[in-house]
């Protein structure tokens, strides 16, 4: 038997490991099973090159709970270690890694996930255990070894009777960590971190119907037939899927395989994804995975953190910011790469060259898939547009390369349910919607019902009106206006239609200058100046007498500020200001001017203003009640 001190100069190494390595102690199971997997895969490699003169067989990893003895066992059938290797890998290398770790990270508190980077995976066991034992037998023809350490730098190493190849780790669980002796807790962790590990993981047993037993038919004395009971057999309960879909070639998978894997990833998700993208690249980096486009709502925040990140089939995180372009964090699925340095800080990650290449590869792959879906079945793509537009629009805003590629498949729907690419839209409206300054004006609505009268006014002139209703539309049209030449977007309720697209022909006013001055003063006496800016306009006599609009620039800046950005501090808190466009050629406006009594003038102005406010959804509460009451009185 050998006793000794682990060769380490840092005092109280174990308390420091416990304090700094992870904020979440549960990670120890992931680390120990990862080590067991590595040991098994190493044996597979050695047998494949005839280095190990042993049979590989069908090895598994077993996790066992001994609740009474307060022990947790992790057992593998991998390469195992000799006593010399235990001395080298457990006592020397891992602890030199510990010193390096402490030098680098002791001042940074709980900077996440450093264990794997420094070869410290095994020592994560001491976060939950007072004592740890290793019983290991190498594939080489050498005696087994038994290593014990009680969470201090002292250890013992002695021969053991173990005859089967592999390693057993025994954790004597600490008093405060008894949760890790509960079957439900260990099952939860195995499913969280090890659900797709490449080696089968046994956790207990289960009963299944015996596949070799066909229940016989029994006939009783009355001639009544019954089937004998189905025979049950007990089998290992393998808790993981060692061959998940993303590890296979796309040519080996059918659509139902992708659907089935989606349900495996998200068992509580009952809606099928719209489509998937299979990632598979081995140069200049290794990356595999499957991304799914789910049906998305307009709420961008709810959707995030659904992509699971793996390193060689070991779950690491579902916070993929910095690795996946931000606009794609609303998707679901799996990304697996050994080339992402997962065990360092996120700021380091975002500056890493490999990560930047991976991010741009994923962006390109998603854009190519969207283009092919659009080209292969445009009708189906249009049907899915409302469910995927938020991702595409966000991508156009945040990634320049995606913006360029999206030209081929980004759609601009109209209020009538037609869909155009930008080029198609441009060619369709160029002749009619170019104003007197040779600028193309693209009209859009954000709410078909609320802006119905404005849409109808635009349609009467044979103009196309887009329906752009996502929460980031103000940012998107700003981006388009700066990227395209000589165009502007205008919301249909931003002004009277003749002012939105100004042509050379001007309508002559029925009122002379004196009448206009008198009308202006009269209106300003009644209409609250803190809410409305009065504008007199000579328009078609069939156009509404009072039209409420909100200046495009002001409204757009407010919307942008509310969804982040916009550049004008406090714009979102500014009081709502509207333009009140008064049609000087309308019969009612002439009547207001010619009415002799002040009271009747005020009533006509208020009634007209309230009708205009009603059409914009601005009449509420007490003002709406008064309007209804006043309208009934006028009918009488």
C-alpha cells in the first residue's frame, strides 16, 4: 500500500475547488460520465488499431445509487488504469491543472466551467463527496489499483482484487448533498447532461414484454378462449440514446426521423417544427447539428435559449449566445462541436476566431436553406412566412451577410395576401408610386382593421399597401431606406394619401386666404393644441373632412425606442402628438365656417374630431361615453 500527499503547493486546494469551479454542483455527474465515455472510446480506438489485445465487446457505463451506504457509483468498462497511471493522471497532472486554474481564476469568483479545460473533471467529485474511491483495472495485464482520498491532499493507493477491465468511481456523498442519492435527481441529471452520450448508460433495470414469448390461447371447460398473460423479462434500463440523429448523415435520415428527434429533444412541445436544417462540416472546423424552425410568435424574448450545445455528445449549455448568431437563438435544436472552447469565459468565446467562423457558417447555411425552400416550393414558403418572418427580419437587421442573401427570399406581404420579393415589389409599384421628386414611396399598414379607411384610400388610387406588423418593422424599414436608393416607406395613416405620395397636380382650395385664416383660428380655439397640430389641406371633396395622422418620423422613432435603439433618448416617454388634417374642400368644413352660432360650430368641430379619433382607435373612456351620448342627441 502506498500513502502520500498529492504534490501540490496550494494550501486547502479542495475548498478552493469547491468554491470556484462551478456555481452548480450537479455538473460533477456530467464530468465523471464524460471521463468514463472517454475511457471507453479510447479502448475502442486501441482495439481498432490492434493496440489493445482485448475484445471491445458491447461496453456500457453504469450509474448505481447505494442510498443506505450514502454512495454513488459510476462504473465503466473502458481502458482502466494501472497503479502507475493513477499516480500520474490523478495525483500529478490533474493537480498541476488545479494550480494553473487557481492562478488564473481565483480572483474572478465563479467564472463558469473551467474543469474540463484544465483536466480537472475528476476532482469535481469533491464538490459533493467527503471521500472518493477509484477501483480500476487496466486493459494491460497488470494488477488492479484502489485509490482513496478524503478531500485533503492525502491519498492512499493499494492493489485491488478487481478482475474485470474498467474503472469504478465511488463517491461517499456529503451530508449536505443528499439529493444526489435520490433516484429522481440522478435520473434528471442523466437526462439533462448525458441523454445523447455515445456509450450506453445503464441506470437500474426495467421490465419489458418478452419478445420471444407468444402468449398461448387457453380454452376453458366451457369452450371460452383466453390468452395467457404476457411473459415479462427484466433488462438493463439504458437511459440515453447513443446514436442521435445529428451524428448521422442527412442521406440516412427521413423527414419522420427529424420529427421524431425533435420530440425527443422537446417532449413537452406538441407542435411540429416547420422545417429543419442539418449542419455537417469537418473543415476548417468540426461541427454537426440540426436546427429546427418552430412556429414563432411576435414575442422575441420568450423563444430564446432553446438550442442545446453539445461537445462530443455531452450537453454543455442552452445559452448559445456568442456561438450562434443572435437572430438564430430563437430556433430550436442541437449544435455539437469539439472545436468550441466551451470551458472559458463568454467574452473570450466571442473573440475566438473558430467561434466567429462557426457563427458565419451557420448564418450561411440557414440562408441557403431558406433560399432553397423558397425556390422549391414558393407557395408553401409563403404560407409559413408569418411563422418565420421574425427570425428573417431580425437576421436582416443584425447580420450584413444575411441581409444580402435574404434579398432572394425575404417577402413583403400586402394587405390583400399577395407576397413579393423586394425586386418584384419594386417593379410592381415603380410606375404608380413614384412621387414628383422621383422617389419611390412604399406604403404599408401595421394593422389592417385599425387602418382600414387609410388602406381603402390608398387602394382607390390603385396603390399597393404592404402589411408589415412585426415588432421590429421600424428598424427594418430604416435599414432598407439606407440600403436601397431613392426609396422611402410611409405608413398609410401617416398623412392624407395625396401627401404621402405627392404628385405634380395640386388641388385648388374652395376657401380663399381670409376664410382659411378664420377657419384656422376657429379650429384652434376648440381643438387641444397639446395633442393636435392643425393643418389645412385642399383635397378631393370626397375625402374625409378631418383626418388624424401621426408624422412617420416621430412615430417610427418612438417604436424603435420601445424595441431597443432609435437613437433619441426619452422618445418613448414623449406625449403622443398627432396631425389633424382638415380638408378645406369638404362640404362639412364649409358648413362649420358658415354656421352662425359659436355653440353649433363647436359641436360640429368636436363631433368631426371625435369621428376622426374613433377611426384611429384614439377615443376611449369618458370621451368615448360623451361622444356616444352626443351622437344620440344629434340623431334625435
